[in-house]
């Protein structure tokens, strides 16, 4: 990257500038180390014997058994024969009297490609998900199917989506970063025991909190060669607090007294905030965004590829009708416009201090996932994580009444029980000025980041700003180490009116091991009949397998002027 890219912090993205393609698509000689040596595969030497023979400090193998080809299926396709190992590390009695351990499973292919993949799971962790090497989005493949040895873990506690583990100090730390640090050397040693050699190349990937795990390890441990970072909640405490702030903005506009079912507890009710900005009203705004921005990429196709240009072109105040009478789905009230604008601009304390990032306008805001995060999770899930995992001291509260300005400093606080703050254990050290990633860059490691532009919980703009800070910290050479792929229309990790089925792991491997920097990666829609599962939010006018190139920022998928609107080959990253 060069000074042109850094100026984009203040300017909307221009279209059709060849110098931007050159800036992001190629690497000047001498700016990046030579590719790391390619991984060399090996055959599995033992499986069942690992139960009794493998030894590693604080690790216990509970079982090791062979899984026949087809014993595990992914998107309707059989996964090849492999060894499934289940175990735990650091079993202990917590300070709360409960039993804790870092549970894990590893899947070791019989025909191994010489690579290790750490699968970072999402949410609040709490369960050992199938170690298939999930890649985010809606792909038809995973790291395991591609021949990687894969590990998955619960990050040190059990109970999916329940954050009460955050009351136990060590469990907080394991969730934040220590589980990854403890599992990584053990997993590499287990691979060596199974194959007679350790992994030649190691990769870490995940979406949401999994993306945060990857970003944190890149800053703290730097034990991997490649990082696949999806929708990174790298400022997860701030994003969660911004959700609470947003809930308080929506509440006065919601239907008084309305409630809805708690997303995790069918016997509990939560305030229903969805009436503040109904689906019909969100579709109205989405249509207005399309009206101003759809054609900026050269194609009127129901997608906004030119995200940065759109932020300058779209004006909520003037491009959406203002109600003169009752709300009817064809207009927004003045009060609604004020709240929507403030939410998209990013939450602030009563003194004006920023809580979290602004969000880009994208037509995906009409999607159900957007509404779920803004109106349900903001009063059901985010208060739990803010109260029990990120704050010192911990404690629960009413999300619609809590003093947001007083809560923010609690993320930086410590005491005799919680000796590391919520921000310290959750966020990558130095993310404000990520110069520490220069060591990774100089070693030849690479990072690919992707983010749905319509993500309602973690902002794609926050990720873009991180990239710009990285570019400055690396002296304008961030593109020799990291590439950012925005996914227009995509919600949180998948879904939305988008082409959300893609494989960014294969390009990452090529970049690390062959020096092939990715510029355009094909992504497809998941229409009816898709073996990876259909996306119900695709517009009916789209081909069920519409494809587009995902373009490395700052380039934009731009229509060439001819060819099918449904085919990626009709678009170029410019």
C-alpha cells in the first residue's frame, strides 16, 4: 500500500483508478520476504495407540479412534478417513468450586498435507465443535477436507452461550487468550506423535470471536504462519457495550411493553425493540441505499460493491422520506432518522467519548440477522458478557437502565481477584498501533481478513480502520502481509443478500507457501439446492448460484460493461 491508501481514511473510494489496483494487487520487489517452504505431507502412523502413548504436560487423551471415509459428512460430501482424538488440558477445580478444563478434539487425516489448522470457534465458546476446519461463510469445504490436521476447543469452559464462567478469573483468561496459547504446542506435539513429524505450516482461522482469537494470537503468540480472520470481534467488549447503548436508543421508539422470547431461554421474555425500526422500514432504507449506490460499481444488480463511495453518496436525511403522519412502512419519522443515524455513527458516552466504531450503510440491514443483533441480542446476550466477562467487578444489570458511561471504565479496571482487565484479556495488544505484527510480516507469515459489510455486531468499518492503522505501522507495506476482503451485503459471518460462499484458506496457503498474493477470490450465492445450505435472504431475482469476485481492499468489484450479471467473470477488481 502507499500514501494513496492512507488518504482513504478521509475520502470516499474513487472508482476505476488503476494505481489502486497496482497498490493492492502487487508487491514491490524487496517489500516482502520469500515464501515459506511448502508443507510436505505424511501418512498417519498411529491412532488408537495415542491414548496410552502420547504424553504432554497438563494434557490428557480420553479417546482416539479411527473414523472411516464418509463417517463425517460436510455439505453432503464425505470426509476422508481420519483419526478422532478427544481430550482435555489443565483440568482443575475453579475458585468457584466448579470443575474446569480446556476440552478439545483433533481430527488427523490418514493422508495428511503437512499442515495444522486451529479452528477458532465463535460466540462465548463453551462447546467443542466438530473439528472440520470451518472457514466461515457458507463454504463447501473445510481445512479437514483439504488435508489439514485440525483442532477445536471449548476455550476452557462448558455451557454454550452462557457467560457465567466469566466470574471465575482463570476461566476468563483461558477464554481471552490462554486456551489458544496452551493448546497450540500440545497440538503440534500430538501431530508429531501421530505422523512422525510436526506440522511444516500452521494456520489459525475463525469468524466472529474465532476471528478475535486469531487476531489476538497474531499479536501475542505469533506461533502460526497464516491467519484467516473473519468478522473479527477484536474489540468485543466495546462492541457489546455499543449494543447496550444502541438498545437504549431504540427503546423509546419501540412498542411500549412489547416483549419477545429470549433467544436462549424459551421460558423467558425480553423487551421487544424491533418496533423501533421494523423490517418494512429497514427494507425502505435498503432500497434507498440501492437507489443511490447500486450503480456505482457499473452494474444495477441489487448489490453495493462500492462501499466507501456509497457512504458519501447516501444521505439518510434526504434520501428516505420523512413521515408527516403515522408511520406506515413508506417513511421514517424524524425521531427514527435521528436514532438510526446515531447508531450507524457509533455509540458515544455522555461526554462524547467513542464507545465503538461507526457502521457502513449497506442494503443488508434489511436482513433478519441484523435485526436479531440490534433488537434481541442487545438485551439478551450482550448484557451477560458485559456484566460477567468484561467488567471488573462483575455484576448483572438492567440493559435499558445501566449507565453506559460508568460501565466503560470497568473494562480497564482490575482488582485483587481479576488482575487482568477485560480489555487486556480480550483485545490484541497494540491494536491501536499494530507495529508488533512487523515480526510476523518479516518472518513470512500472512493474514487474510474478511468481513460482511452488513454485519450488525462487529463493524466492517472497524476492520477497515484497523487495516489503515496496520498500513501506517508497517510503513505503507501492509499489503505484503495482510489483505482485507469486504463482503457486500453479508451479515455476521454469513447470510444476507450476498455471495457468502467462498474459500479463503486456499489463497492464504498459496500466499504463505508460494508467494501468490490474493487479489480477487470467487464467491457464490447459496440459492435453492445448494449443498452447503440455502440462504433464505437471497433476492428472488438472483440466479441461485450468482458469483462475484471478492476484492482485496481498496479495490472494488466493477462491472466490465458486458457479460452476465450473474457471473464473476463479468467483473474485475478495480
